[in-house]
C-alpha cells in the first residue's frame, strides 16, 4: 500500500504521470485501493489540508461494465481543490485534465445514523448547485482500472460550484437536463438519469458507504454526485460552461500557468474558504 501511495504522490508532486499501481494492489481489490486512498488523504491532512466533502465516480453502468465492477467509487474533496465559478485554472498545476458536469449537493444535516433511505437522504440536502468537476489522473495516459482510480482519489483534481442554488422542493435532480459547451459549442450533454439512475441514488449509496467505513457525511459538506454526461479533455485557452436550465449554470477557464492570469482565483488553492457554498468515452468511457 505504501509503495502505491508513494508512486501516486511522486507523480502529483513532480507533475509527471506514473505507471498504474495495479501491479502493487491489483485491479479490483476494493479494500486495498481504498487503503491507498486513505494513506494519501492522511498525508494531505497532515500537510494542513481541509476536507470539504466527497465526489462520486463510476456512476455510469457502461463504465462499471468496462471496469468489471458493480458499484460506484468515491474520492475526497479538499478546500484547495475549489475553484470559484467563472475562475481560471492553471493547466501547469495539472497533468492530463478532463472536465465533466454534475449536480452537487450541499448537506444541511449529518448522514451518520438511521436507515439512510431515500427519504432521509433527500431531507438532509440543504440545496443543489450546478457543478463542474476537473478530473486528472496521476496515471499515464489514463490507463486505469478500478483499483487505479480509487487509489488515486477517484482521479479528482478541482471542482467548481455554481452560484445558483435550489432546495429539492424546487428542483428534481433526476429530471435535470445538462448541456456543456466549449467556446459556445456543445461538447457534452446528459440527464440526471445518467447518474446511477438518479443523483439522489448516488448520494444515498455514498452515505451508506461512508458510514460503513467510519467516516460519515456531515452537515456543510459538498457531494459531487457524478457525471451527467461524457467528460471532455481540457487545455490552456479552453472555456467551459455547463447549463442545467432547472438549476443554473457554472463556468471555468483554463490557462497555461499560474503567472499568466492574475484572475485565476489563487485563493482557491489555499486552505481558506473559497466559496459560501462550502458552508451551508474514449473520454466517454473513462471513469471519474
């Protein structure tokens, strides 16, 4: 486990993708993969990182079949992964980024006890917001299996929350329709039903799984519920906007280096609060 964690940590630190870690932990050993993820999470916490929530991946049945699994996966969100809506991300800080549109839930209550059924999970959501997840595998050429992506914190990198928010009394996630555009041209689209049948089903799965591993979801945390459509590669100069008419829109830009764009929202890469929201394949077949 330690050797796999060190390989991934070195890739992230040096910004040079590494070989897969499945030679060390296997392709489908769930316990081993999450053990590596836990080691890397502990390293970030020791370095001053602050957890803001979780991300859910592998919510597409097609991708699950591709990797030979029958469940989603999850990763941990940290404060330094947050980018403000409309902000800009230095590509130099990433390795091989891709982007996908999702629905994010901000929790208003803990999900630490009880049946964690659909009614309880729905009632725990303070509001939903449109979100973009920037995924980025530390593994060369996205050559990943289930074990590789779980160990690599669900291939997570950055996330962007929109500024519009709605309680579930005013928005039904399963009925959402999403369009993501690059420079005004549609590059991805999908619906709430593409996310494990319903984004709230994905949230319920995560709530039960997080409780089972001893780290339940808490009020104020953010949950990225899973992609609504195919992910798309991102490069310097790109500007993406995702629109969910029933919920709102969210956008982000990419530039070459941290020195190139003073409006890159460098606060998003510190451990300080960056958004009030925190308070409350080819490419399509790749999991995130």
